C-alpha cells in the first residue's frame, strides 16, 4: 500500500501496483499448485474477492509468511491495479521457467486470458502469452565475478527449495538458459497458436467496444461466486452498456441458475465455440430473463453476454 500513498503521507505515490494476489488466485484455480506462496490461496472465493476489492490478503493470516498480512484495498481505484496471469517474475522465478502454456490446457489458456482482460483493472500480457509461446522464460544473468555467479546460483537453489517444483534448476549463468528463452514470433500464424492469437484480439476488441468493459470501475461491479460449480459470475455496467461474464473453472460441464437481470441478452463470446478451437458451445445465443436463467457451461469456459437495448430487440 505504501507505494500508492502520496509522498506527503510517507508513501511513494506510484500510479499503480501489480496485483500478485489476483495472479496467485487465478494460478491456483488453473493449475492446482499450492506450494510456496500459493498455499495461501484456494478456491473460487479468493479470485472473486480480488475482482471485488483488489487484494485478497487484507490482514488475514498467511501460512507462507507465518503472520497476518496486508491491509484493506477497498478504496484503491481499479485503474491502479495491474492484473495478469503471467509476468516475468512469476514465470522467470519458476525452477525451469515454464510458462502457463506448459502447465494447462488450451481451453484454460483462453479462460485465463478472458479473466484478465474482462476484469475491471489494467491488464498486463506477458510477452508471447497471446499466442501460447512454448519456450521457457528462465532466470538468467551474465556476470563476470565468479563469486557473484556462485552466490546467484546458491540463492536460486534456496529460493526454489521452498516450492518443490520438479525438474533441475536452469543454470542462470549458462548462455543456453538465455537462448532457450528466446521467443518464436512465427508461431502466432500456426495452428492453435493462431487461434489463441485471434482469441486475444477478440477479447481486446470487446474490451474496447463495450463501454461497461472499457470502464475501470470496481463500484459498477457485482461478483457472485458459486463454489460447488467453480463459477464466478461478473456483472458490469455503465450508462450505455450492461454485460455479464461467466467464468467456469472446472473440467466437467456445469449447469446452474444465474441471477440475470430482466431483459434480453445477446451472447458476444463463448470460448467453447469451434471458432476459437472449442468443442462446441452449450450456452444459448440469446437469453430472455425475468430475473434468473438456467445455463449449461462447457469445461474451462468463459461466456460473455451484453444486454440488448430496446431498439435492438
């Protein structure tokens, strides 16, 4: 919090802060990992809380730190949080630098992208994630002092021991570690990489064109979690736009009743659509709600609806 506080109050007065809690909550839901600092996160509730407030830890006990951690972020504006499913720290600090594309399925990659880009915060995309870059991004250095090199290696081993990840640590001083981390931009024109690239473009277009998605506002937001179905239901609005996002974090289809405001709603996106490499959508093209609708959700899917204006119905 200190980094956002004005200088006259003893802070650093930065414009925004990375929200690691958002990342950790999302990562645990996608991968099931709960080692290291991931042990402090579990279930749908944490990610839903991050959507609503920002930080998950607002004074609650951290098993990883073995103390209570954090302060309230309720009053921090959404535009001051930067959210992500990957960044150079979270990937580079893994033992072998494995990206999310090496840990989860194609459907989960699409769900991760939509969770970030449909949030009310500032999104960050890590280089190559928009097409599912398979190359690792490992921690690497190029030092000349042998003592410093050994110190870095020892520090890395100590740090990684807290996570118990499989695989041998990539040597940070080895030039091959750097070369293995090079991006292959040509992949974005091939196979499922191209589908993921196009999917990201569509997410960005929707974020730009739907005013309720473009507005970075935690106040014009309702978030409801369904723990058993592993679903987060997000409603966002402004004066000219009203949208619903359903995020489904399970490998099995789910059917549930959703509190959809009365009116007509048009489906704008379903990640299970064959257009995006999915196995076929189970969500209807349109909804007519009197306050509640029943919906079937595909595994690891995101569905977005926008309310139709009276002259569109």
